[in-house]
């Protein structure tokens, strides 16, 4: 089975880890391709940082910090401390020393003229991921958050998503999200082919607004999903009316979307009604929403969705696969 997943960072990476483990137990393991979000990429200290791509790479390569959920295990922060001692801004973005090595290699290769997709493939060779990781686009795309600012003539201004997310912990109300460069971006090499040739397309439990949203915003990707022969199955990032982790509720509210499994299903929409989903997997504590979701025109099922360990995550992946027909 050829599986293509549209994934953000931590939640997507952990679901993919369970999927690979589940596939490994089959007599004929599948081929998995991940289309990774690059909308939260940022340039800092002259370095290109790709948080979601790196979360997938580190998690599946066995190098991620399980405690923090981001960055490297056994990390040190000597360079960060030295930069702060020099008074270099920003001080709110915590780049670890091991993590810096990845960004240095990436930035050097980009500076030498290599495309982000080629750089990502080169970085992944070290980690033996067991899947193919493709950036959604080689073109520069950045998510910015519109916030209120009484000092501006318009009464609002935009800040980079990472500043809103990491520095302000999404506590400043978002008035909207702007994908800079997305309208002119092109799908990365292999992206459309991975959608077209898939036997199953998965939306792991990633943030629907700032992780999956930028991928869908690249011209050609949503159209490819609508035309795909493969069933498209999504896994809810909302459990019991709250995000499993992160601050997806702050993102959803900016779009006027309720923080619920049913509302996110409606946000994506059913393919029978011009959306992108054929099936939606929700947590068992949200099972009362099953009729509402099915009324949207998609299949639905409820199972435990907390990825407490690899066994539980494999079960979630198996449940998603069972929704293909």
C-alpha cells in the first residue's frame, strides 16, 4: 500500500511513527510519503529553520526529545546562552546546539543553490526514517499572524507565526492568518505525484489551520486531493473539546471554527461536497458527534486517540486504515 500523509510537526510525526510500526507488522509493508508543512519556517541568525520538517525527521529518526516534544534529545544550549550574553535578539527562540548543526547544514546547502527538497532528502539520509519526506514547496512560504495594534493606522499588524506561537504562547488573540508567498508557491518535486499515486491519503492529527492549512494553500495541492483516486482519511487533533497538545484552539477561534472534532471535520469538508475528507476518525469521548459528522457526507468512527505509547499509536493508525472503505 502506498500511503501519502499531509503532516505538521509533533502530532503528525508521532502518528507516522505508529503507522510505520503498524505497517512493519504486515506481511507486505507499505511505502509512505510525507508532505511536510513549511509554512512555519523562519530565518533566524542567518539560518533557515524548518520546525515541522525537523520534527518529523528527528522523531522518526529516533533523535527527538520526547520530553519537550521538539528539538533533539540530550540537547545543550551553550550557543543560545552566548548569543543572549551578547544581547543578540531574538532570545525567545530556543535553538539547541545539536539542532543548530541541522540548520547550518541546511542553510549552507540552500546558499550553494540546492532546493529545499534536495536539502531535506540529504538531511534525511542520516536518520533512516523509513519513509520519504517531501517539503510542500521549494518556494519560500511563511505564516504570519494578524493581531490588534492601536499604534498602527489600520489598528492591526502582522507578526511571524513563530513569534506569536513561541514568544507569546498564542495568548495574543489572532485576527487572522496570512500565508506570505503561498499564492505563488509551486508544489515541491514529487508532491502531486505522491497524491496521485497513493492508495491512501492520511491527515494525521496536525493543527488544521497552521500545519495542514498552508499545505492545502499551495496552488494545485487541494485540486490534486479532490481528484485523487485514493480515499482520504483524517484523524482529529481535538479530543474532548480541546487540542491534544499545542494551541490549535487559538488558531481555530480566529477562523470562527469551534474547537470540536465535528467542527474541524466541517472545516475540512467532505469530498462529496467539495471538501477533502472521505472519512474522519475521532476520539471515543467525542462519539456523540458521529451522526453530525456522518451527516456531512463522510464516514466516521470513534476510538481512543491519545498517543500514550507506541502500542496505542499503532492502534490509531490501524483504525484509520480500517476507515478506507
